[in-house]
C-alpha cells in the first residue's frame, strides 16, 4: 500500500510539474513579447505588414532572451518559434478565426469568451492563463494591425484585412476589470442573396424584391442594431448589382470586401497612421468628382451622413447602413447626424432631401429582415415622412416579432 501511494503521489507531482512548466513557458513567451512591444512596436507592425524582414525581429527576440536570461527547459530556437507564433497567429482564438460559420468572437476577461455561430451566441473554453498574458495579447493584436494600445491610448479599433477581421480592443485604465476584445469576422466567400435566403435572413418575397432593386437605380438604407446582419446583406446586395455599375465604397474599417467588379474601395486614414488624416466625410465628398453610379457608405455614424444625403440627392444611387431601433427611426438618426455637420440648411430642408434621396429602408433584427419601407416622401404640412410598407412583422408587447 505505501508503494502504491508513493507512485500515485509521484504521478500527480509529475502532472503538476508539467502544468507549471507550461504556465512558466506561457509567461515567458508573454514577457518576451511585452518587452518587444514596449521597445520596438513599429518593427512588429512592419513585419506583420511585410515591410520588414522577420529575421530582424528574430534578432531582437534573441537579444531579449539573452539579456533577461529567459529559460524554461526549452531550446532557444523553440522559444523563438513560440514567441513568433504568439506574435503573428491568434493563439487560443485561432480555431474560431478559422471556422467559417463563426461571425463574432468576444472576450470580456482572460477566461471568459463567447462566439456567435450562425447568429447564436455560446460559451467557448478559452483560457489565456492570466490577465497579464491577455493584456499582452490585446496590445499585440492592436499594434501588429497598425493600431496603438497602451496606458495612454487604452482603446483601439483596427482591421486585419488579410483575415477580414474588425477588431476592437481595450485595456486598463479605460476598462475597470482588465482587457477585453471583440472580433467581427467577415467571410472569405461572401454570401449571395440566394445563400441568405437559405439561411433564413430572406424569404422568397424579399429575395425577389432585392434582386429587382439591385437592377434598378433606387437608393437603399439598411438599418438595425449592431450585429443584426446589415453589412452581410449590403455586401450581397452590392455583389448583385449590374456588372458595369461603377461603385465607390467608403468605410472607417474595411468590412465589405465586394466580389463585384468595377468597385473602388476606400477607407479613412487615422491619426496614428502618419500624414494628414482623412475622414469618411471627405471620402464621400471627394467621390462627387469620380464619375460614379453608386455611393456606398459602410456604416454611417457621424456627420458624413450629410454628404451621403447630398450625394444621393444629386442623382447618384446611395447605399448605406446605420444603427436604428426600427425602419421609421432610421431617418431620425440620419437627421441628427446630418445636423452634426454644422450645415446652414434648415431641418425642414434636410427632411425634404431625405424624403427624396432615399427610396427603400430595410430593417434587420437577429440576422433577419423584419421590415421594409418604401419612402413616399416628406409631408411639409404634417411635418412627417410618408412610407408605404412593402414587407413587415408586427412587434408584440414582449418585444418579439409576429408575422
């Protein structure tokens, strides 16, 4: 019996030693990465974008290993490889990045993660080991994608265009409880309108309606809350436009990735990217000189709303998304944002232009189109927009939807 006990104890001691070595190695990899991010953040970004050779970064890692005398029972080459894997992969999140059906990955703590798969949220067993390691990971993801994340700039929104990811990260002091990350994934192979019909976002009526609208010159506004499916539907709609239609797509962060030919894709230039920043408003305004058929604004969130309305009012087709609580609330949102541009036009004039420039409003909820309004115009006497309901569900008292 004593012999069995000693073997049992030895087994568990060996297992615990293995766990400790793994934890120690993760801590060392994180510490080396953190050292590099503090001293050479630009080098990490340059290597990630292909503007610098990876061997230069390897040299910096070797110097840090030797200087700090890091050791965890592994050869130096293996430690370098683990550091590079941590720096340029997505580590614990990589399997979820790779899965096509996952659209969102959200982490609110180093061991609290959920994903959204086909519109349904679920927990996933992701564990970064410690807040410190997760903090380094968040800084790394931001910096290698051209952002800045530190104690002074504790929030960052970046795009990984290679993997089609929009990434929102924040750390202390903005976050009270530690780092958090939100990753929005965009499919490498875009959904078609037919695909969205198969997935339940559209029914036969909506599918036919969208195909018909794509072949017309009508201006379309897609609205709803965050993650409702607005960008997904707009991308499918753009890809269904006539082949020769010339489209300008402007965005804060690349998200649409059209498959349709003859599209010009532009995004803003942020303050930290060097040179003169370029706003979404400027991109929309400058498009007036580009002989376009269609303007597309990925997401209207500020005073670019006014330039979008002006462009649509000038005879161009306008396509955009914006946040709103319902289809009828969308114009109130655009009106408020347009006023933020400090224009000289009266509220009545803006409303009249809205009533004439936007033709159809699609409202989405939980990855499904639930209401479509045709804009008839603006009644100046009643001070109200006039709509014709083309498709819709009624909202019950509990907030659900009924056909």
